[in-house]
């Protein structure tokens, strides 16, 4: 055989061997990948049967128990309110109340107790004039009342405006003082605490507190102080918030529904049954001796008002709520302002529960039933379980059941029970009952923020001590919103509007809804698609009104 033939044969054999080797490699890889996929599939089926499904069944059972507990709690509160309304158990029938002679106001009768009115402020130039004016118009002998404006403003324009307003009313004969400090230590609690240290406060018997957006009626003290005068064990008389901008947008209407239930049911039940409820931080009158005996204002949490109410109760003092005493106030119409407010209102009580539970249990001045009410009803059910259940069950576990047909949720828990709970809440504001579906979707979307804040409060992590003053617009609300032409929206940074966690949950709900349409045999996709839309709307910030930051 010639050398050229040998070379050609060698090249052919080499090429054939290479093709055979590559074919074997491909065959080996294919078999290997098939084997890996088979093993993973087998492992997942085993894990699903042994771990995932049992865990989900346990979580469903846990949520069902919490649902029943919450329903029983709300039914109990509903029955108490029905009893109060049916038998007309007004506070005047339970506590001694004697009207004070209004004819003595002008002559400055010494029979009137000395009252301090505190108005804490922080960069409140939009509302400072109306709140100071409302406080100065309170009907009470001029020599028996002191208006104390506590201004922590860091904005020079706001501080100057508040100062001029105080000077204007002082010239008109009102006993008003303008107090500032060189730091914001303790935030609102710190300002109130410093305000109580002034020498002229020693002559006062009671202190009324109004946030900067609150406008009490002139007869506010005549309706509250008599309860304190004639009932020496009463430490606080709290009024109800009324909202001047409830119809501003959809978000404010939904807030009104939640807060109306809080005042009409939760506050009234606590006051009527155990003389305990969480002080709302404003629109209330405290007995100064009770406030001092309870340790004064404490900034250990961001809910200094609730903290003080708990400590006063542990000292044996009683608290009274008046549902028919309404004080005008303002709801946040900016979504970011609402988020900051809800974070504080959820994180604070959880953190307070962590710090005060032991003291409540050990207290000797509180009955066993009252301790049970404070720990179980007030804190555990309303401040913890209600938020966790809304998010974990209705936004995580219930949607996941479409992926695990082995896990079933009874219809009474998935539909009937939450429907009854929602209807009970709607009774607080019947005029908005047509917005009930929107309220459910919005509250579930907000439950993510609240659950996150709750975890921060319980474990004292992250922004547990964060205090962001809720933005208020006051009388300038309409003007400020009209001034915002569509072109202003171009200046809104995308990252300021978008909330990533809400978008992720929305995507999860959308996936579960689509999966249920394709593979499921339930109608849960109707709820899942609607709720995912709710999360997307909240996640992209298309709720409420966008209020541009002040230029000052």
C-alpha cells in the first residue's frame, strides 16, 4: 500500500473515531441529564409528600384557628356595642357628670380648674394657624387656661409663622406661650415632656393635647373636664376623631372606614368594659397628677400615647372614651405619608407589647380579667393576629393552595368568615359600604407593610424607633393639589413611587391565579387576580394623591 493511501486511511479512521467519541459523549450527557432530572423529580415528590404538604396543612390549620379567634373577638365587641346602643349606656350614666356654669366664663370664676392645652408641632406651616386658632377659641375662663405651643420645627419659615401666630393671639389677650428646644430628642414624647417642666404648669390640674391638624370645638373642655372633676379615679377623657378630608380621594375614604370602626367599636368597648383603651395621642384631656404618677411621657417606643395609657392603667387609673365628642382632624392623602403612619402604628404597639407584657402580668393593681383583656384582646388579637392573618393567610397560604391540591381550605374559612368580619367592620361607616370590595383589597395590600413593621417591633430590628411626622395640608389642601399640574408628575422619581415587595407579592398572586385558571378546578382565581391587581396598584404607588415635597 502506497504511503498516500496509508495517510488517507489513517485520516479516515481518526475522523471516524472522533465522531464515535462525540456520539458517546452526547449519549452519556443525555443519559446523565435525564438521570439528574429524574432524581430531582423523585426528591421533590418525596419532599412534597413528607415535608411541604404537611407543613402547609399545619399552617392552614393554624390560620383557621386564628380566624375563628378573630371572629369571636369581633363578635364579642359587636355585642358590647349593641348592648351600649340598645340600653343607652352613655358615659354620663356610668360616671358622675355635672355641667359647669358657662355664665362664669367671662368673669373668670375661680371654681374652674386650671387647664393646660398643649399643641406639639413639627414643620406644620400648612395647619398651624387653624389649630392654634381653634385652641385659642376654646370656651374657658381666660385666667384658667394656658395654651402651650411646642414647636420642634427645623424649617425657619414654619417656626417664624408659628411664632407670629402665637404673638397675634397673645396681643388679643389669650394666655399663650411659644416654646422651642434645641433638639428633637424623644420626638413628640420629648416635646410634651419638656413642656411639662415649665414652672407655670405646676398650677394646672389638667392637660389637653391636640396634634397640629386637630381643631377642637369651643365646648370641648366643658364636655370633658366635668368627668375628671367628679370622678377622682379617671385619668383620661378621650374624644373621637372626625375627618374633614375623608372625601378627598379613594384612599382617604378607605382610611375613614378603618378608623371609624376603631373608634366606634374598639375604643368604645375598651372604655365601657374595662375602662382601658389605647390613648390616641390627641383630642384627649389628662389628669396631670395621674400622668406624673404613671411616669410621665416616655419615648421607649414610637407610641408614647399608648405607652402612657398602659402605665396609667397598671397604676389603677381608669380611662374614658366619649364617642359623641368629635374633634376635626385630617387624614393623610399622600400614600407615602400613610405608609409612614401605618408603620409607626403597627411597629410601635408590637414593640410596646414586647416591653410591657411582663409588667402587665406582674401588676397588682389590675384584676385578672383586665390583664387578660389587655394581653389577649387589646395586644395579641388586635395588634398582632389581625395583621399576621391578613397577610400570611389571605395573601400567601390561601393562594398557595392552588399549587397543592392536597391542601384544602374550608369554604367557611375562605369566604364566609372573612365576609362576616368585613361586614362587621363596615358597620362602622355604613355610608361607605359600597366601597367594601376596594377596602378588602387595599387592606390586604397594606397588610404586607404592617406585618413587616410588626416583625420589626417584636424583634426590635430595622426602623423600630423611626418617627416620621405625617404630612398635613390643612386649608391649603385644595390649592396645593390644584397647583400640581400633570407636568409636576415628571419630577417624581420612579424609585420614590415603587415598592418592590408589594410588586413581588402581586406577581406571586398573579402566577397563582393563572395557574388556577390553567390547571385548577376552583374559582379562587377570581380573588387572586383582583388581589394581585391591588398589590400592583399599591406597588407602583398609584393610590392616594401625590403631594410634592415642600421647597422650603
